[in-house]
C-alpha cells in the first residue's frame, strides 16, 4: 500500500501543471505518511499456539466474515502449522509438519500459477488490442509503414510470450490440483486440510 502511494506521488509530479507540482507532492507525502502510520498501528495477528506473528492483520470481525463470505477466515501459521480461525482467534486444528509444508508449497504453486496466467492474459489482450489499433490506422492511411512493421513484430512477440505465460500458469495450477488430490487435500478457492 505504501509503495502504491509512493508511485502515485511520482505520477502526480508528472501529471500536474508546473505551478501545482509542489503542492501536489507535499499533499501526497502527508497523505502517504498518515496512511503509513494508520497501517503500522493495525495490530498483527499472532498465532495462539506458538505466539509468532502471522502475515495477517488482527482485524477480522463478524462484518468482515459476512462481507467476504468467509474468505481467508482460516489461515495456517507457517511456523507451527496450526490452522487459526481469525474470527475467534483460536487454533482449530494442528497439522503435521509434512502436511503443513505441503500445503504451503501448494499455495505457492497456485499463486505463481495465477500470477503467470494474469500476466499472460494481459499481454495477449494488450498485444491484440494494440495490433488492431495499428492495423486500423494503416487501413485509414495514417501511420508510417516501416515503423508499423516493427510494432507489429513487437505485438507478435508479446502475444507469443503472453500465450506461453498463460499456458505455464495453467499447467502449474493443474499440477497443484493433481498433487492436492493425490494427498487427499480439498483445494477449491483456497487450500483446506482434511479436517
């Protein structure tokens, strides 16, 4: 979140007229500082079993559970592999170490698969859109033909790269699902143990 605000400050500096840049940057810095302080003041959820900090804030309430439909209500401590209910802040199951490590690896595979698929689809859609705009411009008689060839070549390379990334992401997700089925772990929108 803080990194997004910093990038926003840089973009704000380039998008504002020269007379407003100083004010925009100062106002953005103050806003980023206030948001950073608010984020740092939110307590972190600690594992009730081992006491170590998890990667989640301790801000999961009844309305959050209703609003999100229970998404990420139960999380896994990466240190002791306890399954924590974020709403009641209690341990609801204790996984064996090998199963806990396996679920963490499955989660990483699924996240990498989603990331690769998202990047691949973005490249495919972007390259097709840019290519269509370029072809339309050439058909309308606007554009320089030798530069259009270079851009079309770039669109083709981006399309091929995006297609390969999407296929790689899909294969990673299929592999994670197959491994989960072999171990008897239900894997729908998130990893859940047999309990």
